[in-house]
C-alpha cells in the first residue's frame, strides 16, 4: 500500500481475520489458523540486506564478551562488593550522545 492510498476494507478484514472473529469465537480461532496458513504459503520472495545478515547470530564471533569478567562481576554483586563508577558512566553516556548527534547532523 502506498502512502495516501486507502485500503480496501473487505479485503483488509479478510486478511486480518477480523471478519471471521465477528462471526463467532470458535470460527475465529479456525480462521486465524487458516489465515496463518495462507500467509505462509503465499510464496512472497524475501531478501535480507547485508546489514541484517551482519546481525545474524551465526556470523558473530564467539569472543563478543569476556566470560571471566562476567563471572567476576557476578561474584562481586553476590558478595556486595561491586561498585559503580558514576563518573565513568556519565562520561560514556555523554560521549555516546555526542556521537549520535554528530551522525544525525552529517
């Protein structure tokens, strides 16, 4: 659907299953299953961008985090000895905000 184009209401209701839900609760459940089957067999081609592929779990390296550091932090939290450096967090937040603003301007 394009911007400014009005959808055809009877077709839109049939696609979402709203027309079937209005008939009865039992037929609404059956209609939802039929609608899901119709969507999955529609055969609409899908392409995945390279940016989306980069987010794929299988392409990530296994060294995304340091397991020993996570274990040490978890242990410190359990013992009650973990301390938060508020100044370091504030500095990092300001740095990230400046980076985001620089990207949006440029």
